[in-house]
């Protein structure tokens, strides 16, 4: 099977969490041709059927060669797996990769340890010490505001930590809808402090009536979250 726009092609398998195994294609585009993945997919499907068609196509300028001048299948396979790994990570980041999920009682006693844990997570991610301390301060202020707003100590506060494409995201959610007018000034001051500390912030009431504070902290300019995750997650 050949395609006029493809100079060379190799097919490899990879582990699939749903189907057990699947296949990907490594292709070198012919000189003067443009890579049209949709056209290639239709062509392959017509030739071999859907169930034998590659799930992913990865383009290469050239294939690695061994000492005998032949295509090094092992090296090419690993290169494909790296490309696939990066692609899958990017897809996960579209939705946000959840790293931490905790639920704490509505109590000021829980604020300091939770904020310290999130500061440590930010430091491990490569945030500079000052920025990590800022994240801790923002979390402390947000939790303090919610604890002071919530009626009694029966409700929990949920904290989620996510990796996104551009920022470390912290979501703080609780079920209390109390709007105590006696705390309006405290609330205004807390919101002002939080907005000053975070790179992007949104405070809203969700459709289910829960309060949520979303705080984004942009990664350092020299930090690539995909490279970081590829170093810390196994190849597919």
C-alpha cells in the first residue's frame, strides 16, 4: 500500500488502556508534498478498513538509521511513543490534570496545613520561592474567607489542584450560600487581597448552588508543563 504524498511509512503498536493495544503510523512526507492527515486517513480506511487503520499519524523529517544504513525500528518506535505521550498529555491538559483532591472541615485549624501542602506542590513544580509563598498566602486568604462565611462547622470545603496548559489551578468549593451582611467589609477586603495575589481569579456560584473560587497561577516563562510531565510519567 502506498500514498503519493508519503515517501516512507512504518507502523507500530502501543498499549491502549481501553483496547489493550492499538497502532500508530510514522510517516515521512514526500518532497514537495503537504501532509493531509484527513486525506491519508480516508485512503488507508478504504484500503485496509477502519479496524486496521492507525489511530495516530506522526510525521518525521526522516527516519533514524542504524549502522547498516537501514531504518532503526527500535529507535523509531521509541520516538513515536514519545510523540504519542506528549500528544496524550496535551489532551489531558485540555481538561486539566487533577493532582490533589482533599476535603477539610470548616475550621481555621485546617487552613495552615493545607496552604503549606499546596505551597510545597508549587515548589515541586518549579515555582520560585516567592511565587510559591504567594500561592500559599492566596490559599490561606481564600480559605479564611470561606470559613468565616460558612455557617457552623458542619460543611466541608473541597480543594482541588490541577495542572493546565498555562497555569497551576486551585479550586476551592463549598456548599454554604450564606451572605452575612455583617461580614461584607471583611469579604471585600479578602477578595481584594486574593485578586492582588493571583494571576487570574474567578469567584462564582455554581449551578448546584455551591460557592467556588478558581485561582490560576501562571507557570514560569522557562517552564514547559508538557516536558515536566513527560519526565515524571511513564511512556504509554
